[in-house]
């Protein structure tokens, strides 16, 4: 029997695949029109993947998930990624997110190349992670439309762990626990 967390990852990946399959130009343009926010980020990245992309992936995993659009500038203009480089960029995203030396736990993203108005963009829909994620031994979280490195900020790092650990303890079944064992608080 597989551990519960493997089933949760599989379910999360399946839901992400469904969302990606439903993503089309009209929906993407609607997302772009709303602008960047706590769950939407634009990155120019025309020829290669910048480190800030992985920081955003980590932030979205640690926050509430989000949509990352590569080939869109901060003003919301679709500038596209280099079509010749797009397949290598997608491969880089997949390989890096599954590299345990860079992401802990691994981030298994599933980027999708989408054509809009004759330009290629890369869409990455990132689900909320089940646990706390690190990229290059650093913890990132979202604050508005910004990725914040909270590694050396104890209060923010504690908030991140508390937010993620709620699911670990509040819904956990404890064998043999009786109502009489609980405090009145």
C-alpha cells in the first residue's frame, strides 16, 4: 500500500493536468487582463528560464498556488518566448523542479506551451503544495504580487510553517484518543 502523501501528490497532479488542458488563449488573456497578484505572475523569459521563475514556483507552492506566465512582461503585454527555445525551456522547468538538490520536496510542475496571437508563451499552473517547499535551500512565500525570501526572517518563516502544518495536525486521526483526553481550551 502506498503512503497517503503519494496519493495526494497524484491527485494534485491529475487536477493540474485537467486545468492545463482547459487553458486556452481566451482564458489566458482574461488572466493577463487582471494583472499580477498573489496568484498570478508574469515573467519575460524569452530565451531561458531565470532563477526568479523557480522562486515564484516555490512561493506559489508555499502560498495558495498560482499561474505563472512566461513570455508576458510586467505591463501585461504578450511578448512571447523564443519558439526555438520553448521546448528546451519546458524541459528545463521539468528537470529543475524534479531535482531534489534544488527543490525540496520536488515540485513536479507541468508547463504547457500555448500559442496566442502568433506568439508562444509558457503557462505553468502551480497547485498549493501539501507541505513547505524550498528552492536552493531557501524558503519563499508570496506577499501580494511579490516573492519573498523568508529564510532569514524568523517571524515570516514561522508563519509559513504554521500555515502549512494546520492540515497536518487539525485533521489527523489519533488512534486511541478519547474526548476525555482533550483539554477544555
